[in-house]
C-alpha cells in the first residue's frame, strides 16, 4: 500500500475529455434532466463523486455566474482529469475539493482503483496489480460549517460509500433539506431508510415511480438513480406528484429494422409532441463482450444515449426517460459499436407521456 498519490501512475489529464458545453453531453441523461429542473441560477449545489466532471459542467451551466458548484473527487488518479475538464471548460463558478466524503473528517481511508473510473473505498477490483492509496476524509456537515455554503441540491455517486457520506451530513439534511440524487441498489436500502427517516420521499428516475421499499424496484434491477425530495418541499413538485403516464404508442418488433449485427432502429419514425416521456423497451441479451449505444434519436438530433454492454442494458436500463422541447420525429435505437450478442432479441417498446411535467419551466440557456 502506498500512502501518497505521488507514487500512483496517472494517465494524462486530457485522456478523458468531456464534451464542450455547446456539444451534446450524454453522461447519465436521466440524471441530467433532473439537474436541469432543480439547479437554478444563483443556487449552491454539490457534486459528490465528480469523476471526470461531466455532471459538474451541467450543474455549473445551470446555476450560472451567480451560483456555486462544490465538486468533490477522492481519487488521485481521476482528479487530474476532473481539474483539467473544469479548467478547460471555463467553469469559473466551480470549486474542486480533493477529499473522500465520509461520516467523519480528517481520517484516512484506503481507495482501490476500479476497472475503469470507478475507484472505491469498498470494492477492490484488483486493478493496477492490486494497488491502493490513502485519501483524507471530509464530512459535509463540517464543510458547510466552515464555508457557510448550504447546498440546495446534491448529486452523489461515490461507489458504495453513500451511506457513510449521509451519516456525515445529518445537519444538512435537517436544516437545508436539499434535494439529492443517489445511486441505489435494492440489495442495500440503508441510504433509503436513513433518508425516509429524515422526512424524504424517494422517486426512481428510470420511470418516476415512488420507492417505499426494495419491493418497488423492477425485478432484476441491480442499481438505479433515485431522487430524494424532502416532504416539506414536495408541494407542487412534479416528480413527487407525478401524474399517471399516458400511453402514447406501442411499437412491436415488426415495426423495427433489425440488422444482422443486432442494430435496431424504427422503420418509420413516430411523431411526439414536446414533453417528458418514458420509452419502455422489451429485449433480452446475455452478452458481455460487446459495446453498444442505446437510446433515442430525433430529427433534431440525438436526445439520449446509454453506453454499455448488452447484458447490463437488458438487466438495468430497460426504461428510458427523456424530454423533448419541441415536437420531433423519434426513433429508439441500439447500435453495436464493438462485438456482438447472438442472444440479443428485440421485442419492441411502448411510449408513455407524463403530463404533470408540462408546467416545468426549462432553462433559457441550456
């Protein structure tokens, strides 16, 4: 074990660039829609587990020049990429902090490199010959007490350490009651239980359903993004008070063109009005040795894209939520960009529309 990041080999800071702010950004599209709705000009927001900085950029643009983004990244082999992308993106309203957000400040935790940019204090993936390194911790309550920066919204994705982080921000949850997005698994409901006890309501961002227990997740789902809104701030909130989705169209498999390599596209585009939608897909896949894009294309450009392998897509990302600002011709798609999957089978999809989001004001600029 090494006790200093200086002995860890680093890839070049610009080896993991994120899109420029004027370019399409497909990083966790279902999360981006929520950040757009909750991060408003002048807000203070936190990005906990900033990774390369793609969502930090989204938050920065939404809170604008009068807002503040506090971005936290623990990994010494990732933070140079975070810093590079923040600086090259001109994100002058962002402050980057090199700390592992935890329940207690000034401790040292061991961080293990992941198989890609998913370093964790819990998951020893055995990357880099089993290398590990130690990082100083920070409790967010201590950070707010020191800086006076109380967040309105927090996005948190720290590879299994979310419960530790929540235990170090009880004051924030009690006083500020910010909205939060956390990655959650039905196999570990500790964060969910803590936040519900603190007065929060949980919504699955893949389909906008209320999550009261592990039984409310779709069967087979391993992990998903959950929005938490405090009940005292829930009046009129379109996510908490979401209307029943209205079925717009069912598109069976025969409506699609399916190429020999598995690529899927709609033979004749479907026209959808502006609004918030769910595309509920039906397909099976067991392949892991491949790489795919999957999501929604329109005549105005691509509006969402997952980038993964086919088995994970079929197990975890079957529900695709997206937003249209104007009427569009739409097609769901799957593209195999590397490898194949002989087990892949596409059975069509169904579109639903959420009228309760019609009143949500989109940002003027971004």
